[in-house]
């Protein structure tokens, strides 16, 4: 069952009439704060600079690690057989962290999908 | 016209089975390919001692008449193709160093190709493969490694793109999975028959044939998509379901399938052939999306936005499956895959969000433009193949070089023009959007 604004107002009135002013205020206040919580949309929309930096650093370090050990990595990753998991796993791993970086980067630059 | 398109698609079914090696499809390398290290070169006998990767088994291989003992790279991982037709066994046909040295210019080239390929992929659902593999090969990567590494970069890119477009409510997961499964089967069938035909008729005409198939598909399908997009653009851009798709949707043949996002209810007997054909074409020309997306639009009846988004799911499944195959053979150069991913993961998300700002027909325009320019790139290669087959009198060396140049630059033009259309359309869409938002704000405030 959903509680409508009307229901809320009516229960607040009922509490107020019974002398429970604080409860009444809380009922209305809750709604007010909730609306208040929603209204600063710009805050929720704030650009994900921190996330971009965190994922960017993670991604960059992963790239750095891989390329400083490229001889070892290419050797192990191309042994064939069950080691297919290495390149495929690495591709998944990078797509998550680097993908998250890319997504946050676009957000930080203010490029977002049409709502 | 649409009937013709369908007939062409079905006619291509047997055609696409012939020609070309299995390399394009992700079925793994041929059995005549060896991977390992050369430990010793015997100049007098013109032989080398080769240690096979994994098993450490030692084999003696003979150089062919064109090879020089001093050119052989030792103690480096190499790929060797054996000459199948040599009378004596174990004669090398060619040898290539598996991992190229990464220089700054190669690195930048890979990043640029990745970005443009990603943008295209996020926008039209496919793109990039037809240029990435040849581009990597021109950087000195052996063919099999280029195909394997492209495959390994394709599936994470498609996954990220598919996820984004699913979030925008554009990707139909069920349709994507049904198409992907049938496409994987299509690839298998394609390769099986290709191998049979290759054994029967040899590989001589396969390059010519593949280019011809490429040309016919690209010119015909690309031309039709372009015509449709032009019609839509001049008619205000309102997309309608094609008459062919409406007719197909009327066929009540069990099992019927309902695709929620695509808003289509259609018999499985219609989706299966489209999926199979996508796989078969992927096995032949390496770009299944060029038939998968138009197939979903004109035969199944999805919108261009949904079709291009759904193609990303197909690309993910096929790419992941292909990567495992190539990984089993140990041919993926992860450095190449990850460098392409570095920029293509940004490109694909930019392309994906770009679709939310543009009219549906822009996707068709980009797709058709790419297909038609790529057709030119393939077409100019035909004289070269004809000469190889001695079906045409040799032409001057510099004319051939000119044709090669045209082929390469038309690929660059295809990517460049597609990227340009996407970016311009996106900026226009974004500006219009922010202007209308400001107008709304103005009204509500004033």
C-alpha cells in the first residue's frame, strides 16, 4: 500500500489534534526533508572528479605494471591451453576499471546522455 | 526493394561459405601454423632447429628457397607457417616475429585507431574490425596475432558499449542473445564449408572471391541503408517499420518470440536465419554487423537505435567466444588489445551516449557511409587479385601501388567521415537539448 501525500497530511492532522505536535511535525517534516534531499539535484549531479582520479590511477598503475613487465606477460599469456584465462581475464579486468574511469571521465567533462 | 534485399541475403548464404581462411572468424589458427622459438640455424643445410611452444618438442624445419639463414630471428617467439604443398615435409612458408617492438609512433597509432573504432562501435554497433586488423598488420603484427588481439579487445569494448546502451533502454538483451547464439552456429557452419571448399578448389581465388562478396554486400546493403536514410531525412526523420518486417511479423509459425525493447513479436524461424547469416558473414568478411544490423532493422523490424545497440550484445558474445578460441592457441598479444582498449572504452561510451542525442536516421547515414567507402577500399584491390590469378594482364607497378594507396586511404576516410558525422550530429543534438532546457527553465521561472 502506498501512502499518498493526502494520507500523510491527514495523519499529521490527526496527531496534531491529539496534541502530539512533535509527531505531526515529524510526519510532515519527513516529507519536507525528503523533498529537500531530492531537490539539490545539482549535488547528486556533481561531477565525479574523485572517482575519475581513483579509477584513473588504478587503470594507469595496471597499464604501467603490464608494460614494465611486458616480456614476462606476453610470454605467459601466449602459452595457450587453459592460459586463455589470462588474456581474457585481463581484458575483463581492464574493461571494468578502465571502463569505469572512462565513464567517470565523460561525466567529469560534463558529457552525459540525454535524459 | 526489400524483397530483393532478403533474396540477396539468402543467396549470399551459400556464397559466403566459400573463400577466405577461417582466420577472420575466430575459430583459431590453421593446423599448419607453429609457435615457438628457433634455437639453432644451420646455414649449410638451410635448416633450423625449432622448439615448439608448450610441449618443448624439437623439430627440424627447412627454409624455403626465398629465405636467407641470416634473416632468421633466433631466441624470440615466432610464428611459422608450413608449406602444405611442399614435397618434402616441414618446409617453412613464412616466418614472423610474434611480438613487435612497441615504439612511440606505433603506440599512438593504436590509441588513435582504438578511439575512432570505439566511437563507431558505440554508435552503429559494429565497426573497427575491418580496419583494426589490417592496421595492426601494417604495423608489423603477424596476421593471426592481429586477428586474435582485435578479437580480445572487441568483446570488452562491446560489453561496455552494450551495458551503456542497455542503461539508455536501447539494447534488447533477448534479441541479442538469440542472434548471438545463432550467429556462433553460423560461424561454425561457415568455417566447416569454407574449409571443404578451400580443400577442393585451393586458396588461389579466395582473396578475389572474398573481395567480390564484400563489395556486393557492402554496395547493395549499404546503398539500401543510405537510400532509406535519405528518404527518412527528407521526410522529417520519422522512422517506420519496413513493409518486409511487417509481413514477417505476420507469420505465425511457432515458436513465436516476443522482444520487449525492440517491441517486436516474431517467429523464431525469422530470427534464426538472420542470426545464422550474421555469423556466416562474420566468418567470411569479419564484419557480421554489416548484415546483422540491417537484418534486425529491415527483416525483424527493430528501430535503428535498438538494432545497433543489440548488435553490441552479439559482438560481445561472439568476441568472447572467439577470444577463448584464440587464447587456447596462445596468439593474443595482450599489449595490443589493451592499448586499443585504452581509448576505445572512452570512444564506445561517447558513441553510445551520442545515440541519445541524434535522430534515428543519423545512425543509418553513418552506417551506410562507412559501408560504401569500405566497399571502395575492397574494390580497388580486385585488379591485383585478378593479376595474381592470371585472369588479367599485369599492370604497371606504380598503378598497383596507387590502388593499394587508395585502398588504405579509403579505409581512413571511412573511419574519419563516420567519426565526423557522429561528432557533428552529437554536438548539434547537445546544443539543441541545452537550448530547449534553458527555454523550459525560462518559462517556468518567468
